[in-house]
C-alpha cells in the first residue's frame, strides 16, 4: 500500500524530488536531457510549482520544488499558463482559448468554472507536477524511439525540506540551500565535471548561462515566501549578482572531498586548496571557467567587450534599438575578470550593429 506524501496545502512547501530510469539504464543522452529541461519548464509554467534548482543525469534526475499556496486564476491568467505549456500556435491551446471565451460569451459561468478547476486541480501540487513531467517526457521519449511503456522506475521519491531563509550576513546556511547545493554537486560527485558550473543540465549552470527561471529559483533560496528579503543589495533587493556569488561559495563549502584513513577518495568533491581559492575570489568565476559555461552574453547580447568599446557605440546602439535614455556598458558580474562588459546585459532580439 502506498504511503501518503507529507504535504500541507495551506502552506508553501519545499520538496527534494528524485526519480530513476527503469533498471538504472543510462538512457538520457544530451538530446534527451535538453528535452527534459524544456518539458520541465513548460510544466513549471503551467502548474505554478516553482523549480528552485535541478540536475538531469544520464539515468536519474533531482529537482528541488516549491509548492506554492494555490491562488484562483482569472481567465487571462489561466490562458497565459496554457499558452506557455501547449504553445501559442498549438491546436490544443487554440481550442481551449476559443472554448473558454465562448462559455463566457454565452453566460455559462458555471461551465467556465468547471473548465478552470479542470486545470487548477493540477496546479501548485508537487505530485501533479512530477506526474505531468514524467508522463510528458515518457511520451516524447517513446515516440522518438518507437517504444511503449514507462521508462521510470516506479514512483518518484520526495523529501520535504525545511524552508529556512539564509541571510547574507550569516555564515550558517539553511537546509534549503544545502539541499540545493547537494543537487547541483551531483555531476561533481559522479566525476563528470570538476566544477558544477560546467554541467549545463543543472539549475546552477543554467542560471550562470542567463536563464531567468533558473536565476529566480536560486534567488528564492535567499528569500522568504517568494518575496525579496531585505539586506541583500541596493534598495534592499536580492540581486542576482549577490546571490550568484553567495551560492557558489556555498556549493564549494558543501562539496568537500572525502577520503578514508588511507587517503583513498571515497567521495569526489573539492580539495582544501580549491575551496580556499574559491572563497578568496568571493564566488566569482575566473574568465577561463566562465567561457566553459553556456553564457548567453556571447550569443544573445547586443554587444560584448571592454567598457570603452561598448560605450563608444552606445549612441548608435540606442538609435538602432529606439532607446532614448543613455545606457552605459555593464560589467558581466559573474566573471572575476572586471574587463568583460556587455550592453544591457541581454536583449531578446538579435540586433546587427554596423560599425561603420
């Protein structure tokens, strides 16, 4: 008989969830892990259950989830979530959009409420999040490989985690951030990388690469009830720059290499010298390490280089983008090398600047 999961629906809860591939097979190659992350983000957008951090290995995955308090959605909010999940041009989304609008036009509010509940029953619930994620990925994997049946080894495991807030002024870390660091250190313990920033299928590496959802997840480790805590940065906001540096130092503090009495390594991790060097850098990545990460500055930014170079084209860039206010170059703060700058950090559209 299955045991009920420990959850409190009147409170926001945090859960460390894990699931393995059936027979411990190594089925998840690079393409599969890429697709898994895409599906995970879509399910996150639909359900409102927030991904704090994650790691996708070749035969299992870990996710730290925040199960938020349920909120009633209006029609626009519900359709926004359905659009993010199905895609704005998908047949399923267009049918749902038309159906809900038709119900409202006909004055069938009770039927519209039933339509809402059909989807909202799946929201803000860790069990529904994991069920949807595993089912959607299984469907994609089976279609891709012309197979049938589950690829997962039974039910997912979950552990409820104490939602202690870590303050930047404290040297002690909360359990939530400790579990997050444990998750992001999985590739290091598996000897796949020597630095978790170099394993792209993780929340930490995705955040360093510029993923907004990944950054928001790690920022929540330093906040209370999803709101920005005081004392983190300018105007009391928990800026990504500060969170990034603090979390990297935490990862190194929690990733100590363990040896037995004979000196044989029994758990991979960081040596004392590596940890000391990282703490002295204040959690900033050296430029040569930053270049090994998938960094969006190099592919999606408007311009990157020295501050002098970017500022010399500032007026021309503003003219191309239709910006009125002056915007000087901003340092890529994740990098310890202060000579690396970008214009406006990121820009959604690709803009070609003619230097002539």
